[in-house]
């Protein structure tokens, strides 16, 4: 995705992608939990990954995004 900064277009950073993907997965899994409560495990998994990345400064999604060529 591209965002506009001072009239210039810039590609999204890894951290912006992490927030977008994590937030989307949480909202999707919460919606799916209305059908089957087991989907809440996915919500918990995403939350735990975000929590551990705050302490370890390592996120599996960032590893994947780097391989895909997303800028830091």
C-alpha cells in the first residue's frame, strides 16, 4: 500500500503492516467467534505474539515482511 506524506507517495513500513494485519486478524477472529467460540484462540494467539514482541523485539510477521521486501 502507499500513503501520502506532504504530497509525496511512500510505501508502508513493516510496523504499519504489522498493525494492519494484526488488527484485521483480531477483528475477523472476533467476528468468527460468534459462529464458533474456538476462533477466540486465534485472537489470543495474535495478542500473545504482540505481547512477546514488545519484550523480545522479535516478531514472526516482520520476518515474513522482510522476505517480501517491505521497507523498515
